[in-house]
C-alpha cells in the first residue's frame, strides 16, 4: 500500500523535477523495500510514513535545495525568500513575525535617543564647544561670548548673573567644567533649546525675595577683583544698576550720590546694607532712623538727599 502512495507521489512530482532532485527521486524509487530506506528491519510506523510522503511532496517546488532530512539522508529544504521578492504587505508581515520570534532583534530599529531627559555626557560635549584645546576644562571670555550668542542673551543681561549663581561660578567671565555641570544639572539643561526654555524661569527668580537676596550677596564676590577685598566703584555701580535699577525708586539718586562722593570702593558690609536700605526705607525717608546701625555711607546719602531735595524745593 505504501509503494502505491510513493508511485502516486512520484507521478505528481516527476514532471516538475530537474537536476539533483530528479536523481534523488530516482534513487528513492529504486529502493525495493521501504524498511531498507529507514535502515531498519521493522516496518515503518505511521509517523515515518507521514514524514516520507511530506518530504516527497515538497519536491514539486523549484525553490528548494538539497538538505538533511529527519531520516539521515539528503532532503530538500526551502530557501529564504529575499525581501525584493516580497510585496509591501508581505514584507511587513515577515518583519513582524521576526520581532515576535526574537523581540531583541527589533530594538535597534525602535530605540531612539531620548533628548527630553538630561544627559551629563551631552552636557559635557556642549561645554567643550566653547573651550579651547589648551584649556579644555575652562570656558573663557571668548567662549562666553559665543555661548551668549547661541542662547540669544546679552552678556550683561541679569539672566547671566542668575545662571552664574546657579553654577556658583567663582569668577566673572569664566565657567569651569565643574561649575557648568553643577548649574546645568540643577536646571536640567544639556542643549541650547532647553536653556532657552528656562530663561524666563531664571528671570523669575529675581522676583523671589529669598532667591534675590542670595543672588545679590553672591554678586559681590562674583564681580569683585579676586586680588582685592573690596569692589571697585565702577564695577559696583554697574552691578547695582543690574540688580536694583528696576527695583529701587531711589536708585538714580543713590547713583548720583556715588558719582559725587569720596568713595572709590564698596566693601561687603556696605554692599549688603544697601540692599536692606532699599527694601526697608521709604522713598520720603520718613522711617529712617538717624541713630540706626546703618553704615556711614548711607547716613551720608540721606543727608545728601535731604540737602538736594531742599535745594530743589528752594529753586522751585
């Protein structure tokens, strides 16, 4: 009965065969007893008969090579189809099947760099765009100018002072690599676009009294010449203009007083008390206490202001 099945299968397959496949079929059909084909003296079981017929029927395809069968002899095996032979839909099904069988194989196609999260590596690479080969860990004046240009901020803008405060930068016009990482990690910025989106937040810190006081105190040591204990008057007036120019109604009068005074420098005690004076003393000086513990500079400013107001009233 099995031989009849083989003959029927050969009649279906024989017209389609060529080359080594035809030789192989003739070789199989030349076996007189199927038990010899299975290298055993026992008759083949159902599974062996099914496998033989299945492999025989596969010979009708022209896209098979000779391969090793489960019986230990060469049998045909399908070739992998090329992507060029597949249509778009079939190619997509083939790709999805590969992903199901091996999920890790699709990671390189679906994994993209997440620029929304902060990257210290990206932050350092950005820092080195503003440094030189001679000093790779220090951003100097030239790099600072380029950095300000990239983020669209003037170097004298107050936001640069706030950013330096965030970094706890020691010297005006310079950022070390450690300072850069500290400040930008704090605000989670590692690209130009990210820091541009943070500019309004940095400016808003000037409206918070606690932050403003900290920035104001920091500015003194940041701006002064490190070889001097006090800040020279020109630098002091520029920093006071930056910090108090828009917040203190008597600032213009105070600036005129400094221009006509004997003072050439401002020490830290004077600097800190100027802020307290601007916050607590009314514009008309009605709450000013002559016996208060204000520095002599501010006592002299009050006297100067009263004299000038009296002169203005007399001239009017």
